[in-house]
């Protein structure tokens, strides 16, 4: 897995991830040294439409992994949190 967003507490946006029709990507919310994610931790999966981003999915402490199997341009927006978390992508 490659790190899209480093483990931190600030809001952060990943770089754009471009998927072609035959590609799939896995996005994983991760914590620091503890494998348990704090309750209320959220990162949004967003698809690019023109110059805007539209939220199409959510990573959180109950669903820390999403698999995208669609062509398009995507990014992850990690919301600010009291405890440091980050996002990886395969």
C-alpha cells in the first residue's frame, strides 16, 4: 500500500488517483501505532466532476476500507480529528 495521507490530525486532501476501466483501488483508513481507529474518525472518498469533487463514499472507524472498481478521478479528504489518522491506497 502507498501512503496517500500521512498520519496526522489536520484536515488533508490526497493527490488525485486516476483509475481506468480495468483498474481497481483499495483505500484504507489507518491509525498511528494502535491498530484500532478512534470512534468518529472520518475520511471522504470523492470523485472529480469537472473542477469540483463530489463525495461518493466514506471511510470511518466502522468501515475503514473501500474498494473502487470504476473509471474516473478520485481523491480522499481526511477530516480534522483529535487523534492522528491517515489513508493508504493500493
